[in-house]
C-alpha cells in the first residue's frame, strides 16, 4: 500500500526525491507524481503547489487516481505561539483554515457542510511521526496548525492570529485544505512542519537559504526515520 509524501515547494521535496529509488513519473493535471521506494516503503512524492486550492487538488488526485492509503504533508511554516522558535518541528494534531469566514450563515472558520472548523490529523500517524522527530531532532511541538491563502509576514497579522486562535502553534498555506480533502476521502493524514520564521516582518529574510540548508535535509532525516513505522 502506497503512502503519499507531499510538499508545497520544490526545495521542500528535493532531498526526498534524491533519496528515493525511482520507479516511474506520471504527469497529471500539470503535476508530476514520482512513484518509487523510500526507506523500504512504496511512496508517491508530489508537489502540491502553493496555496489551499492547489494543495486540495493534488490531494484529491492522490486519493482518487493513485489510491494512496495515507498522506504525509511536510514543509516549512511560520511560528505563532511564543514557545515555537525557528528550527523547531511541529507535528499537527488538528488543522484549521484561518481565512475561512462564511458568517453569518455559518460560524467563523467552519467549513460549510461539514459542521466543523477543525480537522484532526490521524492520532496514530501523528504519534509515530512525533517519535521519529524526537529521535532525529528533539521533541516536536504538537497541536493546532492553521492555514490561509497568504504568506503571513507582519508582526501585526501574526499578533492578530495569536489573539484569535491562541492555541495555534504555526501557520502555513496548505495543510488545513489537505486535511479537509483527506477527511472527505477517509484517508489518514500526518503533517510535519519545520519553523522557518516567526511569521513577522522578518519572515522573508533568508527564507530560500533556510529551505535548502536546514528544512530539506531535516525533513529527509525525519521522514526516512518515520516511514518504516507508518
């Protein structure tokens, strides 16, 4: 049974692509899906693209066309909670779209038709992933990750998110959308994010360098440690 490993940007997936034993590449809907073996497991590696719509489309294709049994979404995120620092790892327990607001018809953040705003990561996968992070990098933070279709890069916006969602650990642009689609398809999901910045006015500083020098190799070490257990 195949596990999908997904990231938003090429730099986030590069080290994993270099480490896998390739089988074939399938192209569909403008995306490349790399089938092969990594850490002894059958995997599909794919770029989701940046943003919620791109990530949702990629996830739907993985579930429907490739019939993956589970998904692992990885990449970088901005830290929100004061305890989360650059270089830390965050493993999601739940996910929410912070920019979704269909009020007053539905409560703020609630996904219309679902009756909920928070989508849970798979508890078993999250625990196994957290154990791998602890062995490779030190104990991860575990909790809520929020997503929205904007790169949060001001102290004011970061402070607003912290005030509105005080239990949010980190912010990204894809994970909550992936969680919604996984819930629709009944596929378990785990999310790993490395903190690249503090989602403030300095969020863009050295971002490409952090991706290449820190996040990509760390992700490969964690994912290859976790895969045999998932």
